[in-house]
C-alpha cells in the first residue's frame, strides 16, 4: 500500500471481509474501521469496530476481542465518550490474568491509563 492510499487499502480489505473465517473477518473489520477513521467516517468506523468485537466475543477469542476493543475506545474518547471508553476497555483488560508482556495488552493498558487521567 502506498502511504495515503486509503481508498486502495479499503478496496484491498474487501476480499478478507468475504471470508468464511470469523477470525479473518474480525481482523478485516477492525482494519476497515481504522481506515474509515482516517477518512473521518466515524459512524462507519464505530460500526466496524463493534462488529469485530461481537465476532470475537461469539468465538470466545479474547485476544482478538482485545484488539478490536482497543480501537473503539480511542474513537469514543475523541467523541467525548470517555467514561464509556474507559469502562469498555477496563472490562476486557481485567479479564486477562497473564500475557501482560504482549504488545496488544500493553497498548490496551496504556490507553486505559490515559483514559483514567
């Protein structure tokens, strides 16, 4: 992907969105949400993040859920919905009892600290 080619990136993510694999679909939705967020399409980005979270929850895939749940609170915070963002992120972070050295969990914890200030 050429830096700044968001439309091209969005076109590229359409194929994985058609996958029968819920893991691939959840990750593709999160990516599409991030791309839509760059475009300023916040309602569509939020819908993508929420669908990615729902798919991960249905599978019981907490690591996948953590990633998508980290993206949504950033958006909610930008919209002035900090309490909702903090609550959502705290719930998933508190589920984990190990793996605190993973990048995703460290990122989530750092965001939670930021939202708690």
